[in-house]
C-alpha cells in the first residue's frame, strides 16, 4: 500500500454550478454538480499531481454522502476517513457566475455541517502524527466539536523540523458567514499559529489572522510566530512568498476566467506537490499559481483540478522553468 503523503481536514460538500453565466442565482435554469469543499479540493488537487492523499471529514447519511465517497475514490483520494453524521445532511453549495472572477456562494450547512462535528473518536491519531503534510483550515475551528478536535490534532502532532520534509499547513480559509466576528476568528487562528509551519491566505484572511492586510507586514508577523513559509495571495498581482531568508512576489498566470471558485484550492494542492518535492518556495508558488490559473479557466472545483502535464505546459508557455 502506498504511504499516505497528505491528510487534509475539514470542509466537504456538493457544489452546484450554473450552466448560465453572468446571471443572478434566481435566473439560473440548470446546474452542474461537482465535488467541493476547501479541504476536499486540496486533497483532490494533490492526488491529480500524483500524491497519495486522504481527507478527514464527515457527510450525512444521504445520497450526496454516497456521491462524496464515490467521487473521492474516483479522483484517487482515500475516502476511509470520511465519517457519517447521523441526523445531518451533506452540505450543498450554490454559486452564481456573476461575476465569474469571484462567484457569490450560498451555503446550505444548517443546522450544522457534518464536517464541523468531527470529534476525537473520528481522528486517526497515528496518521495525524506521522503524515508528511497535514492540512487544516480556519473554518475547521469555527465551532465545536471540530474546533477542539482540530486544535488537539495540532497540539499532538510533533512540530516538523526545518528540512525534515514534513509540514503542517494552515489554510486561513476565512468565511465570514461561519463566524460571529473577525475578532473571535482571530483568537482561534492565534491558537493554531503556535503549531503550523506554513500559512496560506489572501489579504482579507491575513488581516483576520494577524491584524493587517498589508502583505509584507502580515508575512512578517506570521514569520515572527514561528511559521517557516508564509504565502499571501495578491489576486491579479500574484503571490507574496516569505521565509526567514526574504520575500518575493511571484507573478500570476493570465487566463480568461470562467469561474474563480476553486482556484485557491488548486493552488493548495500544487503547493503540497512543491513541498513534497523539496522545491524552493518560489518554485512551489510558481507551480501553484499555474494550477490555480488553470482551474480559474474552467467550470468546477474538484473536477477541474489539473494534471502535472497541464501545469507544466502552462508554465512552459510563458518561458518559465517548471
């Protein structure tokens, strides 16, 4: 059996994409279904790039829960850590491609999403301790019992040593609708920063985490907390990559955007590929930018995750070195 390289923890759902672009949700006639959820998409993205991945999450005892497990297996992701929350429904998310660059989302996760009911009994503690890359999210600490479970995972995972080839990644994943206030989210982010070695987020997300939206300022504050690699996404300006040795901005790949949803998750899956490959941070970010651009040019999240050949081709098309 191939050794697991990545375990992601958190959100899963069924995404419903409009087949009519540029119209509000009320005017959409037909939808296309896709697997979704930040943690789930990152696991799929890394699997597409050749890695052995799994996601720790939960679904409802319904047909959509069956679909999630079958879709994960089809993408090559281990579905063995997908639990079932009795009495709850697998989340559904509607998006409207208006505007396509930043589609508004409507989440159906009431009264609580199954993935936020992860408890200690659901956690494969040996895997959490030993897996080369553990990927957690901000949403995962928005409510109990998932909050305590995720914080316990981080506390009980040995902090990877620099150069060990092991990483603990925090995807800041700020979703205002999941929190009472930014201040409450900041307190939980603060608790996680003591245990992670990599952070990923955009300007709004780093502002919630460390109190400033200035990319360089935010990156410095994250590094001061012990993070080894801080990535701040700058949208059309690229991504800031910061380590103790310095910071650089890696430019974006320009594409015609079909749907911006999922581009950040593709970035995450490709970043994991770079980390596991032992690449320099800037090279990993270049690769991740290309993966994100490819998904932004497509409709869907998990189904749109690119292969290594597709990413290499896009990088080569502008003369960069893969």
